[in-house]
């Protein structure tokens, strides 16, 4: 057997690498209990995901004529959205879902492929439950605090965009290109002092990008 073929054969016999452990969803028990205690707002637009959503405290003020609801919980990963699907999303019976997740997945040492698998499993779960609803996937953002992860962020974004390409109900939206200068480095003014989360200026730019798409998608499901 030729050396190259032998190497390929031996590689095929090697056991698959163990999946990266996901953070324990139980860490959010109190946050989810608070959500569960609130009366559900049904039939509107649910924003969900990690701290970039949770910290959008002016969400209702930014979209005052739209039925938006913030269901972000900081530090969450895509797997948490699946675990707490019923409380965070399903009970609100949304007609439009806006998601932001992925950065914490990569920070938890998941590969881009693992992060994609968890994210799309959640989205498929949503679509199976609410087939007439629509989804806007906002791209994973970069940040100076996580400079080493920027290549993985770009890879995950490329895969998310490709995944949505043949899905009429899901729309990928680039919401992070404005965060980088011409060298691909995060622009300081768009971040808080922690160099990770968005500043008011960062949210203002995000709103400019998202708002026309949000209104367009909402008009399809009203």
C-alpha cells in the first residue's frame, strides 16, 4: 500500500475526537426562573442570545412601534437556547426571532463546527415548532478582548451565512463588519471599557443595520 493511502487508511481507523464539553446550563437557573415568572408576550418579535442582546437595554425605545421582547441572558451559548427553549422562546409564540450567539461558544473552546452544530440545532428546533415564523441571524461580533478568536469568528460567520442560503425562513445579517477598521482590528469607540461588549455608539450602528431588515421581515409575518 502506498504511504499516502496507508496514512489515510490509518486515519480512518482512529477514534473520533471527543466533543468539547458545553457549559452547564444550570448556571442560568435563576435567570430562567425570572423569565418564567413574567407573563408571556405572545405573537411578536423575540430577541434572544447572549449578553449583546441582554445589554440592549433600550430595545423597546429603539423600536417603539414594534412588539419587541428582550430574552437575552449574558454568558449563554447556543446549547443553552436549546435547553431553555420552552421558557425563553416557545411560550412567547414569536412570529419573528432575532438571534445573537456564537462568541461565547468559541470562548468556551468549541470549534467553529461545534458552535455551528449547536446553533443550527437550536434554529431547526425553532423552525419545527413555528414553521410560519422567520429568523434573523445576526453575525457573531469581534472584540479586542478576544483578538485571538477573530479567525474562528469569521469562519463561523461564513458557515452561518452558507447555512441560511437555501432556507427561505432564515436570514443571515452582517452586523459586525462596521466594528473593524481597514486592517480588521476592532474600532475602540464601538466598545465598552471591557473591550468586548458594545458601547452606545456600537448599538446605534447595529440598530442602523438591523432596523430596515427587521421591519422587512416583520411585514412578512404580520
